[in-house]
């Protein structure tokens, strides 16, 4: 009898491990409607320092490797909308077995929403898997936009590695960025072109008579002086925390997204704001 029970337990475990992935339902916010076609699930540290399960449901096929490689998971998903020029996703927060919250980017990136954590849920978690549903019990309203949703999921829990902190100076990627800023100020094509954002690199390269004007224009997107104060790194990707001055000598702070291709760190994005 004991052997039969053990075999049944093993069979149930195997069945659970190979459960079919589910991402379905309906979502409506204002004039935006979509039905999920794909989903992923993972855990982050919640406000109480305990694991919080997040289920992402999207109307596009999620690039899982891109999510795994990214330093920031939500930014990776936003980037996939930008790359496809369309799409919506919502992030279900399973705050309790019977409660959930919801946020997301919907309407081809047109609206970023967070509807709070007061929705009805039914969820269960096993070893490496989460299943359940999250829904409104009555239609809600956010400003002028009415909303309602009923989302169902059954997904494996992805294990997403955390990035490592960078020291002041930013180690290798920080040194590469600081060198790029100096090369832009010096109008040094050979020192700059392999590290500039890809859409900033002219082909063929500017003539000698054009170089000063070219780097003046490019330099508007970069600091005039820079100090890398730290950041995060994960594999061939890094986020650099920087401070410095812009082309008008005003103090700025921000984050630089940079990635290593072959032996070169290339800027993907600069995001700066004025320092108060």
C-alpha cells in the first residue's frame, strides 16, 4: 500500500512538472482591450523582504532570454514593446493567495498603469510553478478610464539572476564610458565610434572638415564632464550611475545603459536629469 502511495505521489509530481503553460483571459482599460497570448512568472523581494510572485501576461511572444539577461525585468519587457512597435503587457502581483495587484504598459506603450492591490485572486504555488487567476469583481475606474479584467495563468517560475553592484568608477564599463565622453569632447572619431550609440555612428564617417560639427551634435546627447558613481552589471550589460555637467555646464545626474559587443562597450541609452 505504501509503495502505491509513493508511486501516486511521484506520478502527481511529474504531472505537475509537465503541466501545460497557460496565459489567457481578457483585459479592458478605457479604449484598450487585449487577450494574453503569452506569460512568464518570477519572484522579487517584496516590501516585507519576503518573495513576491509576479506573473506577466502579454499579447506578444515574450523573449525569455532577453528577460533573463536584462538587469531590469520590467525595462526588458518595455523594450520588447519598443522593438516590436506594438503590444501590451500587465504584471500581476500575488500579494496573498486571495489577493492580487496589477500594473503594466498597455496600448502599444501608450499608457503606463498601476491599479493597486485590491483585486480578487485564487492562486497556488508548488515547486517552481504558480497557477491561478486575478480579476476585478466589479468594473473600476481610474480618472476617466473604466477598466475590468479576468486573467488566468499557470506558469513555471523563472529564476532570474540578480545583477552585481559596480564600484565608484564603474569598473570596465565605467572606464569605457568616461573615455567616450572625453573622445566626444576631443572630436576623436577613432576613440569614439565603436562606443557611441549605434544610430549615432555615421557611415561613411564624417570628413575631417565635418568632424567638429558632427561631434558637437552628438555631444548634445552626452555629458560634457562625467563621474561614474557606481551602478549594476550582469553579464555583458551594465547600468551606470553618473553625475557631471551637460553642454550648457549645468549639473546633471542619470543612468547610462551600456552593453559589451565583442570587446567594445557600446552605449544603448542615456537618461539624464538636472541636479537640484
